[in-house]
């Protein structure tokens, strides 16, 4: 656990050069861990949460931050303008990939919130699900074997890195940069050395990401 912590902190230090940053925050284990490590490393952070009025996303993030007590800003998406914004973003990234579209739309609103706060850098936890077997696809893969898990991981990492380029094309409209410390090549190389058994147990493993969860509660 100590080495994993050290490597995440190193990735943050090498990637996040501004002292005042936003953190894309859902209240889940990934974004909470990144927020805490940034805060504990001396960064001036603002948690940034977006969602529709009274949505589970917003309410859950609020509940988690009642424990963290960090600065927390929320942008409620206006349903009236959502379709127009979605079409605008689809015109920028030009893809039918649902995940790319959803992420680009979400980060459009996150970057809008950041700009309104005078924040030019937003840090995300992207990479954790890919590197620590967070997706359901890994359950099927582990049933085949470790080689298949690594094959799925490499494909998901390649997709994620390409997607975040598209996301930054969207957020550049607000002069906001989205950073993913855990998609740093050095961290990726390290994370791949962690045994798969510390990430996912078997095809019935509904929780997964065990190394990250252990670190988060340590």
C-alpha cells in the first residue's frame, strides 16, 4: 500500500503544476481518494460537482463532503438547454461513441463551473477503473485468464487516453485544462506490476479495485 500511495503522489506532483485546482468530484472512492491526496499534499482544491437539480449525483457528493469538509461548488444543469449543449459538443468531438459523448458533456459543465470560479486546471481520477479492474468487462476477462485481463486493460487505456484528448478539445473553449495524473505513463507502468489478484478476485467479484479501496480506508 505504501508504494501505491507513493506512486500516486508522485504522479500527482509530476502532472499537477498549479497550486489552485478543481477536482471533478462524484463522491465515489476514486474522486474522493484523489481529492484527499491533493488536499494532503498542500494543493488548494475546490471540489466540482455537476448534475441535474436534486439528482443522486449531487446529493451523494454533498453527503461525502460533509465528512471531508473541503470547498465544494455545484453546478445544476438546466434541462432546457441540455439538448442544445449536447448537440454542440457532438459537433466538436464528432463520434457516435456513447461514453465519449457522455464524458465530454459532463466535462463541458465541469469546465464551465471551473471557469466561473477562476480555475484553469481540473484534476480527475480517470485511469483508476482501467488500471484497477473497475469495469464489469474485467469480470468476464478474469474468467478467461490474466492475459485476457491485460488485453482488456490495454484496450481500455488506449480508449481512455484518446477520449481525454477529445474532452480537452471541448473544455479548451473555457480555457480549462483537464489533467489525469493516473494516466501518466510512469504510473501506468507501475500499476501494471500490481498483481491482478489485488484488483479483482474472480468473475463474481462485484466490488473490484481492491488495492484502491484498501488504500482509501488506510
